[in-house]
């Protein structure tokens, strides 16, 4: 009894494996090539059928000759389109990130590994992105670059798994596509140009010192200490002598760098949607504003905290976090490591206890 | 030259090839063809601007309407051939489309109209010119379609130029070759389930005199004079027989002579002679003749006498009439194989025969009212000769002393047989054959007049005997009991039928006619039988040795039968190697990573298309922790190679594969 059950289980397992293998082969085949008709190709094929039908009915040998030529053209079309996308490797060259609403230019380095045949009239499609790159000609054994232009309207992290090579070369009758596994992702930062409805002149009281946030532009007070260089810091602040001694770049920090920190707290307790996105853009705009004013700024978004810093590098760090945050109605209020009364809360619905609040509202 | 101009020129050249193909099949009305050709040549050299193009279109429109009206008139009112008006319309549209501005998106219209002309040409039985135009069309279409596609793709993506040049020409040449090969393969292999295609225009057959139900004495020679049109092409699979100039290609026989005309009697009983006589008594080696006839206005099959067997090749239905003449049913130009003895029986055998069955004398001994000198002449020629054969030869010998001339008699009185026999003593073959039949009948020997062709010109290039209309000839058949009808030719040797072919049979003509013959034989008349023969020959090459060969070869007798499977296995191996070569293009580490993703999916981990490698590891850690370590090792190596651009050594790749195996095992444990 037990033996037969074991046998049944093993048989079931084998069946699953076989089925899974078939599915895998089907997927591989699908990933390998896809062929579809263009309008002209459908018409041509229908014409070939019609000529074949007429040839068989009448026994007219010249119609057989025409049919042969039409089938020859279809064969050559299939073979040449295969050659166009065969032995081609694509390397995707992505920018570090792109701001929502701005042009995303993705470059592709395409190498044609064929010995003799060039690849002609190949389009490159990247995942779901609508923009296509076009390769008019890649000589055999050579490498060339092309690019696609897209515009992504929403911030976020867009995974890009496959690049599709698509061609209807040589006659435009059939479109043949081939997927290449080129994993990658594109980070889309939120927009930073949204006008922020700051309710108080202070824009958030300055922590510790209590001074106004609107300090004199470019005046950073006395030299205070050195710290390690972070990507995006202003290279003019590098202390070269210390960097040479420590063999790692270090930066000068000034008194007012820490004193005027703007703490931006993003409230994630909201349903995902347009208001939430507006809140993210408001937080990003506040950060950009702080950078433009030359002041230090920090971000608290859910459990993630970006420590105070300044300059373009700090803004990138903040935007990277903002690109990835996700909203959920039950999320806790942000818990900054400083007094909440010195922070600006950016929220959809608002919350008490913060020094200042930017409430975008449901109809923002 | 930029892509736009090149594309337009290629499309126009395609149209020209289509026009040439149609002209090769059906000919065209000179006016419309010339106008269309002129417009196409103009379009090749010049393209109008937008404004001018718009103005020209205003001219085309009423013309097109006019031609559509004309075509409709032909279909519904006149009810005659609609092809010519439709072709005129196509030509006009072609001219109009080719003279449009370069920006006009009319690619498909130009292609379709050119193809329509090519298609229309197939309704006829075009000559070799169609083949030339077809090859040109395929070449131009290959290049034109390719350039057109590149042009449109470049315009869509804002690319100004695509580097084309010599590689394009080579590529196109190669592709054209491939397309023509495929066309040839499809043509040869595609099963012919329907047989016989009477192309349009085929019934406009070559008119030929001398083979209708009645022939006037003297009329035949005047009609055939100087007509070099080929009526028969004859191949000899067993080799060209000796003395091919003396071969008599028999057509029709005539039994009734009224003094001026030969006719065929109605209601004649079977009188061709039993086939077994010819099969058994005519012992000369059999001569196989593959005969390709021109479409004539008479349904006569020509062959050497007597025909022992016949094998039709293109759907015609051969039949013997009561006189033993060889006719056929069918509307195509006849193609058939006939077997006949290579020579008449030896003289000794014919001399030995005297008594036996003879066909009805009222048909074959019939004579009109004759000048008494004629029977007297017959008596004087045959008196004292012991055998029928000797008597026949005596009459033939007498007539051969006459002169041959194609000059017609000056007056009606001079056309008579008496005038030929006793005054003029010169004439063409009809006079000789008529005189001999009359003399033989007067001497009591059954005889009849036969029309056909004599000899032919051997075409070395095509390997066939070309028989032309000016080789039409008349001769005699005399009856010999137990042997049947035996051919005798009283026309003086060397005169032949028409002759004079040297004047036109210059080498170019021979070459062209050889081409035409092959075209007819292998393309226009290719049929199920030819196809079967080819397949039989090929199957012999690939295996299935014939029985006698198996018997003869005791050692290694079956070696040929392995060729097919070996060829098949070689093809499979080539395919396998090709597939492996293709797989190598994906780096090994990427393949291992992709297998990990598949294994995760099978193991129940949710793997969405956009899942990044590290996110995959994180997900495995959450959902199938046991496999997380191995998955992380795979992903770590993959990321180092893919993004860190590290080159992996064999040990690392093996470690990666081991990690994949481990991950699979862990993932599969629960499943």
C-alpha cells in the first residue's frame, strides 16, 4: 500500500517535472523568437495562398513559378530578419536617475558578433517603455551606439529586465522579435519644481540654535570640523592636505552647516495615489529649495532617515529615498531623531506635533 | 544617390520588368505599351515636384475613368476579351504612379501593379523572354523591397542616411539567387494535381497546310514555301539516328484522288494494318522519339511510321483513326514519346511476300478517270517484274529520274498529272507522290498518299531535331501483305521538302531555339509525369537500389540505401551544432542566473518579470529560506560578472553551477 503510494507520488513528481520542462521549453522558444505579420506581409502571404490555389487548380506552371518566388521571398525574409537580430549583444547604459517628466535617454551599446553579415534596421524596445531606439546599420564584427528617448511621468524604481530586438528587415513583411536578458533598473526621482505652500516664514525653525532658516546666502559661519566625503559633496570643500594624509577625501564642515538643517518628515500614512505623489514632490521640492539656499537638510520617510547634509549629493540621496517610498494608510508618523517641533511635516492629511506642516490635501 | 531616388528607380525598373514579361507572353498593344514604356523611362530619369505631380494627376484621372469605362464595356456590352483593356488600364496606372513625386507613399501600388503584369503574363504561354523578365523582376523586387523598407524605417526614425553600396548589391545578388532556387525547388517539387493548362493564345495555333481533310494538288507546296517556323522538336534518347535528313515524320494519309485533289474517304473500315505485324515483322531496332509539337490548327501527331507505341506527356489523348493515322484530343501543344522501327523491313523480306490480306481495294486502288497513257506507263514500268516490291521500286525509280522544282505550273492545264508525267517531268513532292500512288494503283498495288515532314535540322545546343514548316513533304505508302504499309519516297533525293533552312539557322537562332525548347519542355509542359520521373531518379540516388543491382552486387549491396538516413543524421547534427553555437552567445553566468530564476519559480517563489537579482534573493530568503544561501551565491557571482565586469574563471563558474544545483535541491525539497 505504502509502496504504491510512493510510486504514485514519484510518478506525480515526474509528471510535474516533465510538465515544468515543457513549459520551460515553451518559454524559451517564445523568448527566442516571435514572428508577426505586418499589413503588407499579411497581404503578400494571402496573395501567395491565392496564387498557389490558382496554380493547383489550373495546373499553370508559370503560376507555380510565381508561387515559388513568393515563397522564396518569404523564406529569405525570415532568414534575413533572423540574421539581423542574431549574434547581437546589447548593453544598456542607464543614467544614474532621471526626474519625472523629464526626458530619459537610454543609450544602448550594440555589438554585432556575426562574421560577415551586418545587422540592419533593428529597433530596440526596452521593457514597457514606449520609446524605441533604432539601429540603421551595424557592420559585422563592430559595435555601435544608439539611444531611445522616453518620458516617465511618475517617480519610482522601474525594473528593466529584457531588451527586445525587433526588426521587419528586409522587406517589411514580417516583424521578428527576440528578447535579450539585460537586467537593470531606472530610478525616477520625483519632481523638485513644485511650489511648496509653506505656512510660516521660518519654513521650520532651525533646530538647536533657534535661528531663522533663511540665513544669509552663501555664508556658512566658522570652520567647525572635517568629515568624510560623500558623493555629491561640493569638491571645493575638500580639504586636500588632510585627504592626502588620510588617503581618503575629507571635507570641511562649517558652523552653520549643522545649525540650519531643515528636517523634512514625510508622512506615509496615506493611500497610494495622486495626493501621495504630490506629497512626495513637495518633500522633494523642499529639499531642492534647501539645497538652493545652501543649507543643510535631512529627510525622515517611514523608517528611513537621511542624515543632514548639503549640496547636490545630499539632494540625490534624498531623491533616491523619495523615489522608493511607498504609502500605506496604516503607516506610523515619521519619528525624526530631533525634536519634531523643529521639523517640517509633509503630509496628505496633516498631523499635530511638528514645527511646520505642508499639507497637500486630497485635492491637491 | 539617396535612398528615395534609388527606391523609386528600382520600383520603376520592376514595372519595366513586368511590362517585358507581359510582352513576352501576350504582346501588347503598340500604342499603350509604347506610352507606358516612355513614361517609365521618363520616371527613371526624372521625378516631378509636388505641384507638378498634382497637376499631372489631374490629367490621369479622366484617362483612368475612360479606361475603366472601356473595360466595363468589354465585359458587359461587347462581351469579348477583357484582358487587353485591363492591361491598358494597368499600364496607365503604372505610368501615373511612377510619375508622382518622390514623397508619395505609393510603394505598394507600384509593386502591386508590376506584379499584376507579371501575373497577367502567366495566363499566356510566354517564351523565354518571360524567364528573362521574371529573373530581372525577382532581382529588382529583392533590392527594391529592401531599399524601400530601409527608406521608410529611416524616415520614421529620423535617420538621414543608411550606408549602402557594394554590400547591398552583393547581398541582393545572393538573395536573388536564393529566391530563384526556392522558386525552382517549389516549382519542381510542388505536386501537380491538375494536368494541362491551355494558355491563352495557344489556340491561335500555327496554321499549316497539307493536313486538313482535303489537299489540292500543288496547293501544299505554295503554302509552305519559305516558312521557317518550327513545328516539331524531336529528341532521340537513344542517340541521333543515322541519316536523320531522311526521316519521314508522318502526319495524315489520303486515299481518294479525283484527279486534282486528295481527300479522305468517310466510313473507311480499319485499314492501318495489325500492330502485331509492325511489331513482329519490322525487325529494325526501335527508335524512341520524344516529340514536342507546336500548337497546330490540326490535331495530328507526327511520328516515324509505323508507330508501335505512344506515351502522351501533357494530358493529350492520342488515338488512331481507321486509316492508321495518329490524332489526338486535347487543347495543349502535344508532347509525347513514340516508338517506331528505325527502318523499313529489308528488301529480301519484302520481295518474299506476294499474297495475303489487303485493305479494301475500293479505297486504295481507287483511281479517277485517267489519261490512257498513265495505265500504259504503269504497265510498261512493272511488266515482267516478279514481286510487288520490285514493281514499287521500278515506279519509284522512274519518278526519281524527274526534276524537282517548287515553281508552280504556268497554267491550269499544266497542273494536271499527265502534264507532270509526260511533258513537264518536274514538280514538287506532291506531284511525285501523287504520280507514284496513281501508277501503283494502276498496276494493282494498294497505295496511298501521305503528308508530313522530311528530315529536320539538328540543334546541338538543345540536343534535338528541329523540324520546320518548310520541310513539309508528301510521299507514298504501299501495302505489303503481312507487313502493312511501307514508306516509299519518289521525290528525287536531295530535294527534300522545303529545304533552305541554312539561311535562317544561324548560330544565334539555334541557341535561342534551344533555350525555347528547354523552356517549353521543363517549364511550360512540366507535368506530373515529368515530376514522377525526376523523383524516381532522385530516389535512386538516395537509396532503394534497383532489384537487379542488388542481385548483382552481393557485397555492399545495401550501402546506397544508407545514404538517406546518413544525410538526415548529418542535417540533424548540423542543426544541433547550430543551436549550440547560438546558445553560446548568452554568457554562461547569465544562463545559470536565469536557471535560478526558473528554479525559484518552480519552487513556489513569486518571480515577477521586473524582479531584480538582489530582490530575488531577498524574496527567496523570505519565502524559502533554505535556498537563500545558495541563491545569494549565484546572484553574487552573476552581479560581479554582469555589473562589476569581472571576468570569471572556470572555478568560479563551476562554483556557481554547484550553488545553482544546491538551490534547486533546496527549492525542490518542499515541492
